[in-house]
């Protein structure tokens, strides 16, 4: 077991099987020393843990849980793609979308659920650039969708 998987275990996190893709795309692509993931959501055992809009059906705390689960799913995608999460040099960037009710403007606080997990798991190498964007709809009524860019060791 690698260092990152050991850290996940210490945090009580078991990576699921990577979620299946929902359309015509691949879960991750490596270009040089960067891995780009496709967007992911907060599925657990094939079902969204929450559905709806932040600021309407869902609270910031529920959104943070959804963002955290989305990041766990993204780590599962990276594990399947790379074979070993210890190959990750650092987390470079997150692009996060928050399904937002009109007037909801706390997207950064929602996505903190994902960012905090990355720092817990990777330490300083988990600190990353990030965009948190509010949108009027997301596929399948998921509350958050996140994609990421990671640098891998050469």
C-alpha cells in the first residue's frame, strides 16, 4: 500500500470503483506530466448522494459533503488511470461547478469540501488553484461537478 492510500485509510476513506462514464468521453487523459480528468459528481454506489440546487433544496453543508464525495470519486478515477496515487506530484487545479439557485453566491464555500480533502490527503502538494462557478443546471441534477488537473512524477 502506497503512502497516499495509507493516508486515505487513516482518514477512513475507501476508494470506490471509478464511476462509469455517462456519455462519449474518457475519465482521464495524460498529456506530458499532466493528467486531466473529466467532470465527476457525488455518486455513491451508482446513486447521487444529493440532488438539487444549493440555496434551494440543499444547504452549504450538504454541498460540502457532495464536493467531498466528488473528490473521492475523482481520486478513484486517478487510481484507475495511474495505478498508484503516489505517482501524483501535486494537485494543480480544480474546476468546480455548483448547481445554484438564483441569488446563491457561496460556491467557494461549497467547493471547500473538495479542497479540504485534498489538503488532508496530500498535504502541501494538495494545495491547488481553483475556480468555483455557479450554474443554473448540472447533468442529472447533481449539486456539484468537479474536474481536476494533476501533475505526475517524471
